[in-house]
């Protein structure tokens, strides 16, 4: 029964398509839509090299965990291409019809686009940790208790459904063509693959000051209290420094979720937090309190012995280890 919401979603989704429709979407695509999939062999080469490097080091690789990450990641990549071609690009094309101006692509404008997409990514990533609705999708990525290149590939089926693409529509509205916006995002995500590793220590201070690095991102994946909800940057760390969410990697990182998801079922890994959200919303109380679970932080809970407007907000326990 716990898998029913996901099965229903995918049944309705795939019923919307016919084979000729899917074929038309693929034929109308170009290389920009396929970049991450095209880079997959390179990613797998780095996975193999990293595994070889740490094959005798306990705690870096767990084969069952890595298989889960690759399984979730592979299915995500294939599904995401269909969703982008079928839903995201048409929606962004509609936004583009109301653009402020038309911005052509040159080296300088693409650099500006890349920086703008990084800014949008920062706020998407921050919302994905501080808004329950978005956390329901993003939690999948934090489910691994290991830090290696396969962890980078553990992505949610439900990002498009949750609305992650909405964070990048301002760049389309400003005047950038949607496929170029999504290409800049793909390059951003490709860079992030390489920060999911224990292979690389801290880099030169100047690089660490500007860019997101393996050190910064290891801290981001930690459930240590000092590391929770920090270092949201994709390729850069400057927005974390600017908006007060930066933390240095100092103490040893304890990776994963406070309440680890049990089992290795591919569907359950993707839907468990959605099920928890629905369970919380079904609790007795006012409709306002029920729906507040959608936009409140993941740790927000209604108090059981106070009026409907009362709530408790402990400091980020959704990923904090128990004492």
C-alpha cells in the first residue's frame, strides 16, 4: 500500500503518452537535452576508479547502498528526459513568450546565464531543505550513509512533479532560451557529481573560498548538528557566504538522514517522505494546520495539546542525530 501513490502517479503519467508521441519528442530534442545521459559513461568510469582507490577502506563503499544509488539515479535520468521534453520545455517555452527581451548566446551572456542559474539553484536547494514539499523530493538524495560518486546519482523521480524547474523560469523570463537555461543547469549538475567524494581533501584556499568543493559538500551531506542545512551552492559557495549558510568541514562527517529510510525498494526510496507528509496532514486539526505541512520546514510539528494555531518548531531535527 505504501507504493500506491507512486504507482498511481506513474500509471497516469505513462498513460498520457503513446509510442509515436514519445518518438516525436525524442526526434525534436537536441544534444542539450541529453547531456547528463551522454556523460554517464564518464561518471561510471570515475565510480570505478574511486571504488578501486577505496576498495580496502571500510565505510566508503557499500555495494548494496551503491546499487540503490545507481538504480535510483539511472531510472531518474531516463524519466527526467521524458518529463523535461513533455512538460518542462513546453512550460518554459510559454514563459519565454512573455520574456522581457531576447538574449542571444555569446561567451559573455552564457557566463551571465551560468551565474544566474547558480543563483537560482542556491534558492532551489535551500527551499528543498526548508520547505517540506520540496524536501519530500530532495530527501532521496540524502538517503545514503556513504559519500562517494554513486551518491551524486541518487536523485528523486519527483523533482519535476514537486516543481524544481520553477526556480529557473526567471532566467527564461529575462530572455534566455529555455534549452540554454537547462543546459546551464545540466553543466551545474555535472560539476556537482565530482564534489560527492572523499577522494579529494581541501583545495587551495582561494578555490575553497569561491567554489563548491568536495570538502564543502561533504559537510552539506552530514547529519552532524553543525552541518545540517548548510552549503547549498552548486558550483559556487559565494551565495552561502553571502546569505549566512556557509560552514567549513571541521569535525568528522556523519552522513545520511537522522531517521534512515529502511529497505532497498526502488519505489519506497522515492515515496517514503511523501507518505509521511500525507500521514501528517491527515492528523486531526484545522485545514490551515493540515496544509501548513506543505510549506512549513520539515521539522515543523503541530502540538497535540494546544489550540490549532499553536505549533512546535524544534531546531532542524529532521536530519539531526539522536543524542
